[in-house]
């Protein structure tokens, strides 16, 4: 198991490196986030011990269940799933350094209120629904700027970029359009020079399309199945309300 996981990570890193060379980017510009949904602690620890220390979880319950088992190895943990307002208090207990899936103002306000209460600050990425699919969470592209402006006024939330899931499709050009849209939105926000807002991260691309994402400017690619093996549950399990 250990050899297989480390070999898979090596292969993904090689793909990232080759894409960076091909598209004139530095390898250090692109971080590999290990998507660890349903992956047991023992498997995650193999990656962490080998120095691959950026992980992302989709469900608050899994963050909670794995927290103690992973705490002995220094790592950075992001939340990449849909977050319900009633889970805010819980998620802040378990060392999450960035919420990549902030997509609505009511959630941001309640998150900020809790952060004030706990005297904490957190980084966030704003999730954008670039594929215009009803099944996907994320703010509509045309509503992004007003949301960023509103959230920027909340003192405990630091906007650090954008995230999208993109289209699940074998049509690479349609997938590319999602990533191009996110990059364009990033540039639009940057031009506004909103105080406190940084557009340093574009989290987009997974194992099937990371090359396209890197070509279009991704700084974080999220890979799970290609590293840890196939999951038991369908994609709908990870993007529903019940996290």
C-alpha cells in the first residue's frame, strides 16, 4: 500500500512538473493538495510522512474523526467541501487553515461572528460555479464581485483567491472554459484593488484535467482518487448538503 501511494504521488508530481515546464511556469507556483475524502488515517499518514503535507477534506465529520490520528505529523489542512452554517463552530476546532468553499454571504457573516468570538482569523477562497450546473455549489460568476466586496469588510476573514470544481467532462475544451473563466474573474477582482483581498490562489483542476488547469493558471490542484485509489461512493455523496 505504501509503495503504491508514494508511486502515485510521484506520477502526479511528474505531471505537474512537466506541465509547468511546458507552459512556462515555475514548479513552486503549483501546490498539490491531497483530497482525502473517505481515505483512512493510515493511508494519509503515508503521504504526510513522505513530506506531502497539504490535505483537503470535504466533510466536517471526517475532519473531526481524523484530527487526532493525523495531529502527530505537521501538515496543513484545508476544507474543500460544502459548508453548512451549523457546522461552523465545529470546523474551527480542528486546525483548518483555509476554507476553499466559501460561496455565500450569510455563511461568511456567521463564520466571521464565530471567529470574533474565538479571536481567530481564517483564510478563505471563494468558490465559483464556473460550469453553471445546478448540481454544483459556488457563487454565480456574475455575482462574485459584490460577494467579494461584502466579505472583504468582515474583519476576521481573509480572501486569498478563488476555487472551482469545474465540469466533469471528457470534452477538454469545455473544461478549459471553466478554468479560463475563473482566471478572468481573478483578474477582474485584482483590478479593483479591494483592501485586504489577495488573489494569490486559483484552486482548480483534479487528476483528469490538472494539465489544463495549470496551463490556465492554477496554483492548487486537488487530487485524491489517482493517489489513494477509487472511492466507494459516487461524486454526489461529496457535494450534497449533508456534511
